[in-house]
């Protein structure tokens, strides 16, 4: 797993000038919001594992372009209830999905380590971007809801660009908008393949944010993708990577 990415990646230390971040489960605790929305809809979250499995299946169909986002949401809800033997029609699935979505939007919130990390990166002179897989208006609404509408130099969303992570083109779009080469940009995200390895293959410094400290796949042991368990670890990781001569003074201000 090391060879292709390494040989095609000309990155050297002290070249990083910008950091891209994923939104869901990187900046925003989307999983907790989704879980609480399910609890509000059903009165319990015992079915959470079934919801997660159903989401993985249906979200993949959205990301690959097989289903529009709104259709995916309703079809996912129908499939979820069907898994428990309850077969509901489209209108009823839409009603339940609306209820769940409203509950989820009330629950959107940032992880505790986001504000300090963004402040620290800004203080070092790093430019900041978002690279995310979802519909544009949905993600922009999400960023606004948590006070990050104006926090980034550019926001790159698969629903607007027409390509989704891990396709290298979405990472290259971010680099172009930042006016930087891929080897000058890092990308941080919670999905190993979609975010970290996708970014690495696109020539960026891909960083895996493994908040839940899930075991890495066996093949990953040989990989060169740096891993952190919280955004608070970014300063220590990036200190040798950032192209900022005054950086040593700023490490003391790390969160
Ligand atoms: Mg994510």
C-alpha cells in the first residue's frame, strides 16, 4: 500500500500551507446527532446498529450518483422499518424522515476540539478548506448551524463539484481554489479510505482522524498515512510539516 502513494507524492517536510477538513464526524459530531434523532423518532436507540448499516448501504448509493439525496433519505427510512417487518409507503416514510431530520438538525454540534484547532491553524498562517461528500445546500446549512459559515477559505462539496471523495479530482479542486499544489495541502477526515487514503493518493498529506480508535485494517500497518485520535493532536503532527518560519513560537499556543 505504500509504494504507489509514496512514489507519486513529492511531499517534503515544511511544505504544508493549507489544511482541508471533512465535515461529518470530523468537525461536526454527526453520528451523535443521528443517533439522538433516531431516539427521538422511536423513543429508543436500540436499533442504532441497523440504522448505521442501512445508512452505509444507502449513502453509498447517493455518493455514487445512483440516488438523489432526498430520495435516498426516504428510501433509507423505508428500508430501515422494513428490516423490522414494518412496510410503510412513501408518504409515511417521508413524514418520519422529516421528523427525524428536524430532530437531527437541532442536535448538530461541533466536537470540543474544533474551535481551538481552527484557531491554532489560523494563527500559524495556514489556510483552511472543507472537502465533504453531500449535497451543497445541506452542508452549507450544517456549517452555518454550528457557526462555521465563514470559517474557511473555500468549501468544496461533492454535490456541487460532481465528484466525491476519494476521487482525486475533488481534492485537486480544493487545491486549485487555494492556489496551491497538492503536496502543499493536508486533508483530515474520519474515513480512512474516503478521506486519508484518498487524499494521499491525490498527492496531499492525508491524515486519518480516528476518534473512536477503531483498529486499523491489517494492510494499514505498512501505510504512511499519519493517524490522530483528536484534532488537538494536529499541531504536534503538523509542526514539522508547515511552511511557516515563526511556527516554533506558536507551538506553545497549541490546544
Ligand atoms: Mg466524515
